[in-house]
C-alpha cells in the first residue's frame, strides 16, 4: 500500500486557471474552450485547447534565462499552492524536497522562433536561449525559483510523462530520498507537435469525439498540473500505480490492449484492490481510431462488470505530456469536491457508439461518487511506443 498523499494541487488549463474555475467547467462538461485557432498550421485552423487566462510574469531573477510560455504556465500552477510549498520547505528543508515533472514541448516554441530567425538572418536573436529547448528546463526553473536542492528532473515518455512523474515521486518518498516532492506535468501549444500530428492525419478539425463511431482524431491542448506529494496524511492518497511498455509499434497501440491491461492490473495489485472497487475511470480516450478501440477492449477485459468512465479530452484537448497529471488532477477534484455529492467529469460526445467496440458505462453530467464510503478513482495514460501508465487515487485509508 502506498503512503503517498497528494496534499495540494495547482492547475491551469483551457478550462480555467485554479482549482475552483477548472472544477466548475469540468463537472459541467463545458466544451466551449476548444476553439479553432489559425496561425499554427498553414491553411488550417484546428480546434485547440489554449490557456486564455493571463499567465504570471517570470520573476526578475529568472527573466533573462527562463522566460518562456512553458515555464510561465508551470509557474501559474505553482503559485496557486506557493503557501503550501513554502510551508513544506520550512518543515523539511530545501534538500529534502524533490521535483519530478513530465513534459515534451518545454520551450520548443521559442526555440523554433530562434531557429527561424537564424535561418533568415544568419544570426541568433538576442533573446534566444538554448536552455529553452532543454527538457529539464521546467524542473530547473521551479527549483531556482523556490531555492530547492533535492532531486530535480523531467520525464519525457510522451503522453504518459505526467503520470510517470507521479509514480517516480512516489518512489522517491518510498525509498526515503525525499520527504516531499513537487510532481506533475506541463506542456504548451507549439508548432512542432501540432504540425507533427497534422502530418500523421491525427487531428480532428472540430471538437474531438472520444469513442464515437464518428471520431476523427485528437485536439491538442496545453496545461500545467502540480501536486505536493508527501508521506503525511492529506486529502487524497495515491493508492497505487502501474506501468508497462509493450513496444508494439512506434506510434500505434497494441490492438488487443495487452499493455494497457497490464498497467491497469498492476495498479490494482499495487493498491490491493479488485476492479469492482473502482468507482470511476478517467479514460485516456484520445478519439483516434486505434487508441479508442484498444482502450475499450482493455477496459472491458479488466472491468468485466463495467465501471463509470469518461474521456475528458473533449473538454481540454490532449495536453500531451501534461495529460497524465492533469487527468489525475481531475480525479483529485472529484474526491475533494466541496459539494457533498462529489461530482464526476462527464463524457462529452455525440453519443453515437462504435459497434466494433465493447460498450462502456459513460458518465453523464450531474453524476457523482457514491456517498457514505471511501472512493477510489483510476486514471489511464497511454503513449507512443507502447508506453502505458495507470494511477489510482482515493480517500485516505
């Protein structure tokens, strides 16, 4: 059993900035934030989940070396829980607090601008910084801002990165390397991944439609979700986690979902739970043809009696390396929902089930967790290369 507790959460995504705003839009199933955006792909305006709330300015001490959108997005999430973080620093000491983040874009958008200027002018622009495109940059930025001296690194396993960051943070606590870990994920909109997914013909120009027979692909979004994880009892416990790597294909999942099933079953075993004890499953649910078919088969195989579930990517877009942390944050928000009914994220789609897929028990707007007993929620993340991760969050034991 894990003794890792998620004591605080800072979050920002296209649904809003801060836990309260994100929760209200999430539980209402508000998909208005996915909007067509021009300027990213020549001749196209794909629907994207951009963060439209103002981001904080980079602190003066970091402005010259760390000022990019990815770091400012991360800073927005961190500032929401800065009081909790400063209290932890005073309690544990800066050497005993680690940082583990998932990202795939970092400051690659700013690096792209710099490269374009170099190709055009033959010289690098004055604002160009190579550090912007280093994957470790967001974690280092956070450590410099807070003055932390514990382990500090970034995981980049594509769309499982944020979930794997939480798993790694849990291990740092278990082996006694850290007493607290700031963990989560951050990714921003950038031309490189947007055009890459366009080249793969994986983008839906309209709002994505997870698990529908009419699904056409993903929408890309951006987000930052940051947890303070400790061994001290808090509002939500990371009950278990599981991971696998089936290496079926560079970009396509194993069609039988074997790696996905292995990760889910490993998480259940780690938590000491049976499938029937899971009250909600946040599906990876990208709305691509192969992922949804694979995941529905895997879920039907593991949860033979069904489980309430939903894909929230039709509300936020696919936030890539941040997705695993963001969707764990949605489970955290359900468990800590101030309303007595503890609302659940709904499935927002056209309702046209794919007859080639096992039917799933999708959550409707207004549904909530069972009352009067502890609850457990699972979140799936699957990535290119057959990289799979699964988290189980719940009420503290």
